[in-house]
C-alpha cells in the first residue's frame, strides 16, 4: 500500500510526499477543497507473470489531499512502486507473481477515484501468438494492444 500527500502546486519537497498511514488522514488539510473525481488513471495494461506492469495516475486537478494506492491478488497486498513525475503525476508499477487478476484500489482523501477499483488482467505468458493476444484483448473490451514476445 502506498499513501502520499499531493497538492496541485506540489510545493513540498519530494521526500515529504510519502507518509505512513498514521500520519495521513482525510482531515489533514482542513478547509482545503478537493475533488476525487478529477483524479485520472490511465488504462491498465495486460500483464505477464514476472514482468512489470505500469500505469499513470494524474492528480494535478484534484486539489490537495492524500492519494492511496493498493494493489492486491488473492487478498494479499503486492509490492508497489510509485515514481513521481512532477505536478502531482505519478507512474505506478508492480510485478505480478501469479497469473490471476490483480485488484488496483485508488482513493483520494478516502474517496474512490473514477473507475476504482480497477482490474489488471495477468496472463502466464504461455501464449506467444500475437494474433491470439490481439483477439483476446478485443474480446475482453480492453483497448490497449500490447505485443506478446
């Protein structure tokens, strides 16, 4: 689980963005306005066991508050890396260890962002046929086409 504070201006030093749960709360910014519906999350790509899955989170228009990202599989939290890109934009990554759906829960000040929770579809990597992979993506309504090596 990753919790950090963000503000539209991001005037805080980078190392103060990451906080422990005990230091963060939705009331840590009294009187400040925010809108969790303004947090944008990119499409979640299909993943393969042992290979990093990355997506972006843009909280630049959401105001000030705490952004929490949790990725889990079979009810267990998965180690997650968050790479700040500046201006309250982040690249989030994780490495799946099982070929099962991974649940991505993202909240801003304890409110779900639009579309959350998300599901990352993870396959075992057995299928090497790119054509099959593209058909499988289309059949499941997933718009990201990714070549399978």
